[in-house]
């Protein structure tokens, strides 16, 4: 698998977030910066998450994508689009409850019309990563009962006092 990378592009009305390769929690600070960029703008008419070149994605990154969608829906009033290429990625997204209310999903082999640029990867300390993992999994737990059961022990372990 290719090492993960985050790319993005924006116009006056559209923001594209592209995740390439194997996307893991080590990219959580960079992904958070992209999410904050979208939320600060608040003027987009479309937000697209491009996973057509994503080989793998962990639950922390999925939780952060869910957070992005929830905030876009609350602040901009629309459901973002998520484009995937791999059926394996689609199964993971479906199992987390992304299809429908979290993202409008579309299968494409590539998004060749979108020119994206690499986002500078940011370093994180252990506490920042722990907080991002905790927040991401809380968001996933809020999506459905299956996620709540699957991630309850992890969230309890990461919380200061535990459960």
C-alpha cells in the first residue's frame, strides 16, 4: 500500500478533499486542518471527499470524515458527496453507516477532472493524537448502534477516567 497523503482543491463554490494511499491516524492533524478550513469558509455549495485512490482508511480517519459531513450539514445545509473507487472501501463506508444520511456516495474509477494539491503534513504529539482518536470514535459511535457497540471499549480506554 502507498503511504497516505491528503490533497485538496477549492473554487469559490466547491471544496475537494482527496485521500490517497493508506490513510491512518498519523494524518489526523493534517485532516483536521482541512476540516477546519472547510468549516471556516462556510460558503461552499458542494463539498466532495474523493476516495478513488484510497487503498485503506482507519476508523479515526473515518470518524473525522463523519465529523466533516455532520458539520457541513449543520452549517451549510447540504449532504456532502463522497466518491469511492474500491468496493472494499465502499464496504467499510457502508458498515460505518456513511451511505445516505452522512454522505451521498458515488462510485467512480477516478476524479481526473479535479486538480488537487498536496496538503503539508503536520506532526502531532501523543496527546493531540489521543484527542483526535477519541473525538473521531465518539462521532462514529453517534452514527448507529453497531458503531456504538464496536467502539465503546476503545472510547472507554481513551477517556481520562475510563468507564
